[in-house]
């Protein structure tokens, strides 16, 4: 049956009222059923409302946050970071997406302790078009991406490391050198670069087999890890060639460290693997004319070949 005129208008009004009643009666239930926690946060950092978080695999009840300020439940550094992100969302009025982490040490003043392990979140933040408790406010949806982040980190680690030794590979080496060159160009903070290889690696492979050669390479990696600084980057460039990047260290300061490494290698290989081998190396640092990481690598490599020509088992600085 076709309805028109006043009767149609009345029917349409009744249908609209039904939709409105449905929305008002069920909105709270819908919001509470959201799997990810959703916060209404004011510019001053007050939790005006908390909805959702029904996926109990990842979230705890956040209703106790309502009425509190972030500065009451988070350490100052973290609270300031959230305040800055809220301000960014309010200024742009566009959807603001960020990734961030929270750990037990970030949380304070709550009855429940914070998480034992670091949890990663994706925050989707949107400014609201109306004030909340007399302030500008945002709606902040927090999605737990810890598993996704771990998978990404694993893939990144695999793409940056050498499968045999666990050291960084050429890709990560060049990325680090480019970063250090930028620091040197801007702030004149030095970085020393050491390239070394084994003097008789082919003989070890020929006489003892490639598995023995692999064992030597793994042991070299262990020697570097145990005897270099945590801030130093060690990479396997290929074959039996290794590179050590020493941030904040000039060539003259790095030379004694390189000499100690040269002394340790034959002693350790003899003791642990009963293999006889020494290393030859070239040492350099960034110079002001350098425009790419290849410049310092070429100088260090030239030093390595100088050591080879001079009789091996030595370090040449250029």
C-alpha cells in the first residue's frame, strides 16, 4: 500500500522516533561492548569517560580512571607525552594516529599494578566538535598491537642480521654509518670504523671443513660481543670480513681497542676451537670532506689491505 500526504509524514515521524529511542536506549550498551577501550580525554588530561575494552585478553577494566587526570596515573614524562598528542589532535581536527608503549613503570597511583611487560598500542585520536566538562576534548581509541609489533620487530631483526653469527648485516651497517655521518657533519662527534678479516680463513675451510670455518666466524662474533662496548655496532660484511662502528670515538682512541681485539682473537680461537688464526685490520674515522659512508669504508678497507701487504696480523690506520 502506498502512503502519501499527512499519513506518510506521520508514519515517517513515528519511524524516526523509534530509531531515536533505539539509539538513546542502547548507545551506552553499544559503547560498553566495544572490544578496544575508548577514552574521552579533555585538553587538561582528565578522563571524562571510558567505554569498551571488552576484549579481556588484552585489557583491564578502565572505569576507575573516570574523573582522574593523566598526571595522577602516569609518570610525568608519559603524561606530558599524552598531553602533547591530545593538543596535536585538537589543533589539526583530523584523525591523529600514533603508536606508543606502556609498561608497569609508566603507571602510578592505581590499585592494580601496571603490566609486567611493555604493551604496545595504536592510538586513533579524533577531536570532538563539542566541549566536555567545559573543555575541548578528544575521543581516543587504544588498540593493543603488541603481537603485531613483536612480529614486525622479528621481521626487522631478520632483515638486519646475519643468519650465521647473529651480528648485523651490511644493510644495517650502512644505515648506522649514514646516521653517524649525519651526527658528525652536524655536531662534529667522531665515529671510528674498523674493518678486519681472518688471515688464513681459506686454510681453515680447506683443512677442517666449512663447518669449522663457520664455528670460527661464530666465535669471532662472540669475542666482539664480550669485549666491545654495547654502543658499538658489529657487522659481518661478508665471508670472513667484519666491521666495527665505534660511535663517539676518534681513531686514535679506537686504536688500543682494535689492538686488544687483535690480541684476543688468536688466543681465544686456540683455546676454544683449537684453530690457529690471526686478524688483519684497517682503521679510520669520518673526515670533514666525507659525503657518504662509502668514504670511511674505503679508507678502512685500504688500511686492511695495507696490513695484508705488510705481513698480516696488524692494524693500519688511515
